[in-house]
C-alpha cells in the first residue's frame, strides 16, 4: 500500500482531467483573461514558470493601455467560452461559474443559452472523466487555442473581442492547429455533433438542471426509474454503501442547493460510490446541489427551483417514477399535477442547517443555481 501511495500520483498531484478547476482555467483563456497555455501547461513544466513571468510583464502592458476586465469579458466572449465549454466537455460547474462571472460584468447569461450553444457545437474532446485523455495530452495536442481555431473553421468563434494579450481572439488563435487528432478531434470527426453539457427541463426542474452528457453512457441517455429520496448527501452515501440502492433506481438528494446547503457543496462521494458499487451504468442521481468535475454517469445537478425554495424536488416521494431524456432535454416526475398540488399543501420547509452567522445570511440572499447562485 505504501508503494502504491507513493507512485500513483507523482509530482504535484493527480487533478489532470477536465474537472472543475481545469475547466475554468481553460475557459479563462477563452474569455480572454489568460495567456495561451494558461489552462493546460502542467505545473511542473518550466514553461509554466515562463508563463508566470510573461503574465507579470503583460499586466504592465494592460495598465499602460488601460485595458480592464470588463473591456475583455463581453457578451461575445462569454458565448465563446460556452462554445469551447461544449467542445471540451467541461465540468457542470461551469454552468454555475460562467453565469456568475457574467453577472459581475453586468451581462445576462440565461441557463437556456447552454442548449442553444450546445445544439450547434460538436464535442471534440473526451478528457477524463469522459475519456482516457488528460490535460497533458490536451496541451501537447495544441491546447485551448487549437480547439478554438478548429471551432472557428465552423464559424463558431467570435474573433473580435480584445484579450489580455492586447490582441483580438482572432489574432491569438490564428495558425494554432491541432497536432493530435486522437486528443482533439477535427470538426469532421467529433465525438458527437452536440456539446458536452445539456440543460434538462420538466416539472421537477421548471427552471432547469444540468448534466455532463459527454460523460454519460449510451444506456443512461434515456432512463426511467423509482425515486430513492434523501434529504442530505450523507444519508444517500450510507444507503449506497449499505447496498440499499438497486439497478434502475433514481437517487434524489435534495436540500443541498444554494439556500438549502447552504452553499451548494460539491458532492463527489455519492457519485463515486455509485460507480464504485458497479451501478454507474444503471443508476441515475439528481440533486439541487452540484457535483465534482470528476463526476461521470447520469448525474444531474443544479435542479431549480431547489427544495429549500419549495421546488418540486421537495415533493418527490419514495417510489415515484422519474423519467430522464437527455437527448431531448427533458426530465419528468411522473406524478399528476393534482397530486403534486395536494402534496404542496402539506409541504413544510425543512429547518435550516445553519441558523446564525454569515451562512445564514447567505442562505437568505442567494439566488437559484440556474442563475449562477449569485447574491441578490
């Protein structure tokens, strides 16, 4: 065990897939807020040290030219970021972070924009957890700029926004070709014709919920099963490890959203437990919370409105049938409107997990996950 421990994750660590931090680091490049390679150069490379020096030098140029973040992060830049998000197969957390950053820039980036962009953007990369390629491979294959240049051949990239380089997106990506078509597929040979994320809507998620469809196996793209309902992450994990979850079930974890958590903590344990228990190809999970970027399978998060806000997910009962249809962007609780209305009359809000201090104030002020969970 000691030998395994010291050799499994050599050097700086093992977060080498298209997980949340790496997703947002790559999208920082696309937004124009990072230099080339910012998202993909490995930490231990001398190239990373050289990049750090270039960053310091470039900041002085930006000050001299009076170029500020809001000059760079325009609506067009955010649409570029969503486009590359779909091509790379980024973490579902990008569906929170991009709208939240856009909000700070005074830009509205509706949840539904994801599907609009996804419908016309091919998925070109299957980086872990969706596939067997890693950030090092992406870097060797040409990095984020090569992905952008390939998408530009389809007319999917707006080349006009200015970036931290002092040049436009078009000037930055010009000539940046793919060097390994196994890692970054060409526009003519994508993994799928649609992007890596999908927003599903239905009576259980009227404002939407999000899934990383590029990491969902074919047999789970459409699924219907009995709800297994838990009011916190820990109870769900215990049930999985106690072998109380059966193939075909749909695990529902609620009261873990922005208000209910509070704070929408990242749930890697239940998804890892599902896969580790051999249920990854037969069990779905839906939650008003969010997932780790390392999550794969039919893990559907950010259900909005959340349970703490009286969303329909709060009305789900053990044994209810939930139908998931990712290709058609639909999710449905198979319970009549009349029955749901009756349940709503008897529903009582759950006692807050935290009643004092900063998190209690946060819970009262935070918006829905569908709008980036920003403070109102």
